[in-house]
């Protein structure tokens, strides 16, 4: 079912995906809370 070409394509896609994620993290400044940002809540008093 999986030919050599299919395995190479899947591996290349995985590597490119990792590079894409790392590049996006570097460009955004790689803040630790980038994935878990809490929405800013404004309290009205």
C-alpha cells in the first residue's frame, strides 16, 4: 500500500510542517503563553 515514494512524501511533509511551526514561533517572538492566552476580561464596576 505504501510505496517508497509515498513514505518519502509523508516524511518530507512532516519535516516541512515542523519547519513551518518553528518559523511561525520565531517570527511571533516565541512567547510562552502564545498557545494559552486568556481573553482579556474588563470588569465593569
